[in-house]
C-alpha cells in the first residue's frame, strides 16, 4: 500500500512541481512545499474515490490481520514497505534540497502509512469516515517528522538551530 504514494498520487510530478515553484520564487519555502506534498500524497493514497480502491484497502486489512499468524506474509509486507521506502527517499531528498540531513530524509520517507494501516487493520473502522486510514496517516507523518528541520516551519528551524 505504501507503493500507492508513488503509483497513484503522482508524487514524482508533485515533487518536481513543488521544487520548481519554491526555488527562488519567495512564494513559499521548500520545507512548506515538501510538507504539503507529502501530506497530500499520503492523504490521496488512503482516500477511496471509487469502490475498487476501497476494496483494495479492505483486502489489505485482511492480509495484515492474517500476517499476525503468518511469518511469510509478514515478511512480504515488510519487504514491500522497504521497497517503497527506497523509492520515496530520492523524491523526499529532491523536495528537501541539497542541504537536508540524510537521516531526516529517510525518516520522512518511512513508516507513516505502514503504521497507520497496521493500526487500522486491527480496528473495525471502515475505509471512509471516522477511524478511516487517511487522517491518522497524516497524523503519523506529522508525528514522525515533528521535530525534523526538514519539514519544520522556517521560524522553528531558526529556533532549534545549534
């Protein structure tokens, strides 16, 4: 499901667009654009505009529930997430700019969707409405990246600089 961020939300195009809009224009910071693009991509990847996508989320829930008792299935889930992380890292790096900390780039590209889907799979919440995956995924992204200079507001970066 993490692959959805790349495959179905055009993050690569959004990253190019956000990066080109922010460099030298003064309209918004690269950090703000990076945060906005990541949050939009996460939300879009877990929003269900049609029944096929809703069914895909339900299917993912079933697999995640089964993976608790099936080590091979769990290994596939973690491998898919690792492969997705490997694809997201260069996109986040491009959004973050040349001076970004590689550790922060990797943290921003990992776990928000995985943790959200695993938590949601344990619940009985539907794919839309209260408890659905989209909102907690953005919350997870914000929690995972909350203290990072990479995605902080410019004033917070100045305040936390060593």
